[in-house]
C-alpha cells in the first residue's frame, strides 16, 4: 500500500520513532526541510497514472486445464519515466490456487513516450467466461519514497471451453466406423441399411445376405454387402437440472455428460450424420442446429462452455415437447441425464412413449465409481452398512434401467472415464443394426 503524508515522512526521516511522539508538519519541516523538499520532488516526478494508455491483446479462448497468455500494453504519454508495480486482476478461478499473486503482479519501467508489453498467463480451473477486472498501477518517483496509484478498466474476455478428454478414443471409434462403412472387408447387414455390392461368401456371413440369383449365375456363393445409411439425424439432449450438479469425483455429472456428447458428435459427424444439441431443465439453456460437419464440434464446444447445472427439477414434459419440436423427423435422441429412480419414474417414464413412438431413444447416465467400491467394503460394522446401502443403490439403478429398456430405450450406464467410449459403442451398435 502506498505511504502517504505524515507516515511516509516519518519513515523517510528514520529518526522519529513512531509511537513515542507525533510531530507536527511545522516541526518536521523545521527539523529537516531539505529532506521534505526531496520527498515532494520525488512525488512530483512520479509519472501520472490516469494518463496512461492500456490495451489488451491475445487469446480469447482456452480449453479447461490448459494455459493461455493475455498481453497488456502500457503506453506512457507523459514526459516522466514510469516506474511502477502493476496488478492485472482476474476472477480467482483464472488460476490454480496459490498462483494468483505471482501470475497477476508485474514490475515495469516505461520511458516517456514509449510503451511496454506485459504478459499475464492464465490457467483457468472452471469452464465459462473469465472477464478481466481492473488494472491497478502504483507509480513511484525516482527515489521510491512516494507513489501515485490508480486503476483502469481494460475489458477482455477469455472463454474456457470443455477439455474434451475423450478425444483420445476417437481414432479407435473411427476405425470401427470405417469397418461399418464398407471401407474394409468387414461389412454388415441390418434393417434399413443401403445395398453396396456383391462379394464371395466366407464362413460366418449371415445367410440372409446370400444373393441366390447372382449365385446361380456363377460358380461361387455370392453375398450382398450393406452400407449403413448416412445423413441420419442425431439430437443430443443435455439435462442441466439439479441431478446434473451432483459431483462424481472432481467434476459435476454435467461435465462428464458433455465430454461424452462431444465424442459422439465428432464420431457421428464423420459418419455423415447431422448432429444437433439441446440443453434443457425448465427452459432452453443452449440450442445448436443446422451446422455443417466441419462446424459441428466447434459450435458444440462453444455452446457448452457457459453451461452450468441449475438447482431446479427438470421439467420432463417441457423437455420432451422441445425435443420433438427440434427433431420433427425420425431421429436418434440421446438423452444424457441421471438414472435416479424418482426423476425417471415420476418425470420421464410418463412422457417417454411420445419420444419412442417416433424416434430411437438412448439414455446415457454417469455412474459413481465410489458406489461400486462401497459395495465391496467389509471388515467392520460401518463398512458392512455402507456395502448394504451401496447394493441397494445399485439395485434401484438397475431397476430403473430395466424400466427404460422395456420401453425400447437403449441404456448406457458407465463411470465418468468409461461413459464417452461406451456411448460411442452404443451408437455404432445401433448403426450396425440398421436402427438409425
């Protein structure tokens, strides 16, 4: 904090012990007028803060977990040299805990009429928009006895995007997709798929694929190969209600659902399918429609960046009605929500037939790995009670999943690390079976 007035002079004099007596201004000037004059000159020679010009440049987005640099340019239009300490303030979640002071504080010297650039390195710990706060500058005189202090508002926003950690699974899923798409010798047959070509029968082929007319015209058995249909419509529905706020490990369930949705979107867009996104609780929180394949993933990532769980119960009827309006034609609706019994039985099941009579429905949910660990606990009374509670929770979850399956819904229930690849596998299985 800057020394001001009498306290600064007492510190400068060094011979007047604080707390013993408190001299008047007249006494100080009479005892050491030359030093007072030096202090006044030091204050006068400190560069003015209000006249400084400040601008920002640099990145405007970063993935969660990565670092990004934002550049602050300080221009000194005055005729005095600027010797200053500067604090570039951002929200606390812009840095990892304990690193804010080192990252946000700078020393700089700017000669008259020149400018200098300072780099603030951000390492955000949460998704969403991080907006720069004020820049506070303390300008010192040549001797450092006095200072001028002021603040400037220099707006800048850095959007922190979902990390998309499941990207590592994409190459293996694309390889499986190429097999389904007929780019290798393994081809599939299913209801609703497109005829591709004929080839020689090999053991293991589905006998329903044998083309008897073509076989009669040649000496070998010929089978038809089939190519999964393209240009199918997929609607990803993120439930952003209160159940998505529950933390599994270090992150809310919503974050794991978004990661799984991104992997499926990347895979489906490569397969030639159209992908839309709907985030809903009691109103639409995000909606992405009609994007071309190359724009799907950037659009989804940008829309998901600012999504946060809402501590309200999801309106299942409103969600269903909005999904039907968003997907008027037959589609694959992927609902990423919780498998808790009450929200499913009281909310989703009564309106589920409206979705299943027109669309293929897939429900994906994040399971807590701690529950499975608790179910195996033994050794003392407390552990046995925990195991019993975990077993009951697992039973309720399995019963809820079975209720959904009886309505023709495909259910994917997996831990955060396994949900994304499991959802991608379920999509590929539906595609291979010709259900899209």
